[in-house]
């Protein structure tokens, strides 16, 4: 018998926690599912809801048949006892209207109203708030009233990246379930399964940098970002022929072109510095093992290579700290690439 949970990678321990709670009759009225973005928290919440609605499996199984009326209706988003909201595209906060209704129908529509209604086709009503960290004060206070006096047979699930972004009064009324990054192998297999990449080796490379998050892996699939990664790796491989100012101007211009905001530009700059640091770490790792299989390590040799690449890696880490401190991206890239080129030419550098 195939389980619908086979669609989800990882998080078996969290599922077992819910199985134990249901078996003991201790299912809470509210949970916070928290962990890094892109690891499957929303998918977990949906599978949990589907399992609780399924008419062919018992609640203690925390599983769904995928074939009954409840499962089929849930899959096409038409099950009447399930309600899900998230921050709309282009918004920075979850609108209060989604929670308690429009001004004309305040209190007579929205998630809180729906959750308070008696179940129509199930034993319970379930509401999921994705992006819960984007609740404003009014929204947080609105759901707080529901959490303080939870309707009978109602379950609220909040999904967020960081529980500290929620009001303490909300956290205290919810059971917090922590989720963790996916193994690199799971991310790589998902990238291939979802047709994001065709090559298994490319999937493994992206997965190794994804920090266990499919969302982060998606960012790394950006062709513009990947082209800049190739440009940086090519320049770092040239030793004394590296053109730091040309590279810095090219990278900064491209970042400004395809980044949608200043914060997006900074995030992409951090990725480029991550590409540089990964390149340097990999070469240092090869040198430590005496592996001179690529052109750069062959030209440097072990002793000279370690003396050159170690301070270069330190300089890239320092540059990332400057980006975090809101230093101008173009200036950081210019000084960093200039220092790296000088390091390749004349030896150790002093930090600016």
C-alpha cells in the first residue's frame, strides 16, 4: 500500500511525533512548524491535513489513501473543512482581510471565521497560515483571539522560518515543531525529479551549496547567477593573469541588471562570494591531500598553494561580512577582487 507521505523527503521524526500525539488523544489545537525555507514544511502541513481528513485511514495512522472523496477533493483544493492563506505576491505583510474579512464583512469571513464554523464534511476544521512571520500586529492579534479561545475540533498550523518572529503570546499558545535542512542527496534527487536540471552531477553540485533547502537550490538555478559563477571561477584559475577590475565591473553590472531589489542584489553578491570561497576551499582541500589533479593546483604546488590560497579565502570571508554590514556592493567587489589578484601576484595581503 503506497503512502502519500512518500511524496515528502525527510521529516519522518516529525510525522511520528504527530502519530504519537493522535494515538494518545493529545493533538494540540495549534502548532508552529518552523525551520529553513524550502525544506517541505508547507507540504508536511498539507499531508497532515489530508491524512486527518482521509476516510479510508484512521487518524492514528497519519496517512491518506489518495483515492477517497476527501483525498480527491483535497487535492483539487475543494475540501470545505480546509483553509489555507499565505502572503500574496508583491506584499510584505499578510493582509488582515485574509484573517478576519474585508471591512464590509469584518468578522463574517476570513480564516478566523472559517475556523470557528462547525465542520461540514469531516471531524475537524484545519487552517494553515504560511509565511506566518509576515503577520503584522493587527493580524497577530486577530489570530491570538482564536488561539486563546480555540473552537472545538479546530486545528491551526502556522508555518514560519523563525519562531522568534512571532509574538511571544502566540508562541506560548502553540506547540513548536522544528524542521531541519534536507540531506544533499534528497535535494539533488528532487532537482532531477522536478526537471530543474537534467544532469545528475549538476544536481549534486547545486545540492552541495543549497544548505538543504530546495528554495536555495532554486536561486542557484538562475542562469545569470550561474554565468557569473563561471566567470569568477575562470578568473580565479588564471593566477597572475586575473583581471580584477574588469571582473568586478562585469559582476557588479550584471548584479544590478538581474537583481530585483537592493536586498536581492546583496543576496546574489553573497552567493558570488560563496562561489569564490567554495572554489578556494576545494583547492585547499585538494592540496591538503596532495591532489594536484587540476590545472591550478598543478601550477601552484602544495606549499605555495596553501600560502597563497589561505589568505585569499580569509579575504573572501571578510568581503561577505562587509556585504552583511551594508557596505556598497560594487566597492566591496572591486577591493576584494583587486586584493585577490594582488595576492596571486605578490603573496600574502594585509586586510583593509
